[in-house]
């Protein structure tokens, strides 16, 4: 039995040949930086503004992003920064589970976030619909909103 041959233009492209637009596209050679144990880290707020906790993973357009995303240092921004850092550290720990320094930082950030969230919610009310209590009913949209405090005084 003869082997089936294809006469399509894509079949005539070599592994490292081709161009776009057209029948063949050149292969991409991506580079993914690997992280070493105990990598340098940004502060929580800087990480939130930069989009990564780890300077080694900075995107090429980092400076442009930072210039446009200055955040006020508020209780809500700090909670957002802690949650972002917790997510980033969790992703790092998936591939570096033995990194005890980062693991301790991860648990300390979770503790800080839980304490901060509790204080924030006592002052301003629930942050999410799932933190309502039966006594609250569904009135989690109470005025004033945290960012409106002090407006019009």
C-alpha cells in the first residue's frame, strides 16, 4: 500500500521555513524564564501595579504600566495587593513547593489578608456577597461606599 502524500502548500514547508501571510507560518521559539528558589520580590503594592510579584518576570512594557496604574495607599488597595501577592506566591509554590521562605511568606500574607479583611468589613461592610450573614439579609450595598466616605462634607 502506498503512503498517502499531500500536495497541499503547507506540506511543502520545512520545519523551520514559512512566512505569514501564506500557507506556512514560521515556528516560534518562545522563551520562558525559570525562577530560582527564593527569588527577589516586589512589595505587595509594587507587585499589584507591575502585574507580577517577581522582578524576573517583568514584562517589557512594565514602566508604561506602572506610570498609568498608581494606586492610592488605602485599606482596600492593601487588601487587593495582599490577595494579588497570595495568588502569585501560590503559583510560584506549585513549582517550588520546597521553598520554605516563600511558604512562610505565603502563610503570613494569608493571615494579614484575613485580619485586614475582617477589620475592613467591620468598618465598611462585606466585601463580597458570600460574606453576608443571615442578619444582613441582602443589604450589602449600604451607603456610603468606602470610596465615598468624606465626600460632600
